């Protein structure tokens, strides 16, 4: 199985998101370990995703699970049994020709666009693992219409964050997996 992993999965696994539940941290750690053991992680050819991971984690020493995962990913970046790269065409900063829906791209958070573009650019359209960014609840159904799924690893947490961030708005339904 191939996956695209949002940076917040690494951050939650590292304990760098103070408001998530212990169950969410455990699930993110478990998923990163599963990715290392039996999945192919899909990234972009210009290492935008790896660069973001590096800017938000600590490699030396790699003490936390997200850091350890990144160190593993960097070691295996050239090994297609573990990592696949797709070409992204950046038309202007943080906008990609491969993004699946031009109208959605304009409302999508700029740093998150690369994850959707990577999933769309890959022929198998791998799922995007998302931990705690509640804005993805507004975006997943439009992505699904283009064949891209979002796997919310911490559904209770992300719905709670949505209620707190957008009071008075109805929490969108989660995708059925």
C-alpha cells in the first residue's frame, strides 16, 4: 500500500501537538511504524514534503517517533521499495498543476497543497494520512470526488478541534473507510 503522510502525523507522534488525546499519539506512532515496515511512502521530486518534515522535527538526536520515521525516510528516499517520488509542477509558489481541483486549491492552506498534489500525481492516488488538522474536514469530500481519499487517524480529536475552531458550524461528516 502507498500513502502520503501529512506533517502533522509526525508532529503528533512526537508529542508536539499538546491538545491531542493519548490515543491519537499512539495511533500516529503505530501508523508511522506500519509505514516503515510494510508500506511505500509517496513524496514529491523536489523534496518539499521532506523539507517540511525536517523544518518541524529534530533529527540529531532522533528521540521521538516522528523524528525516527523521518530519519528512516531520508535513508530510504532512493529505494523504491519504501519511497516513491512523483513530479510536481509548481506554477506559482505553493500552487501545483497536479492539484486535483483548481477551485479547491484557492481555498486550501498553501502548505497543505503539496500533499493533495502528490496524491493526485501518483497513478494509484494513495490516501493522505491526516492526524489533527481540522480544516481537512472541509476538503476531503472534494478530494474524494477526484479519487483522493483522506484517512483521518484521529477522528474524535479532529472533530473536536473543528468544533472549537469553527463554533456554530456543523462538523462535516467523516469519510467512510
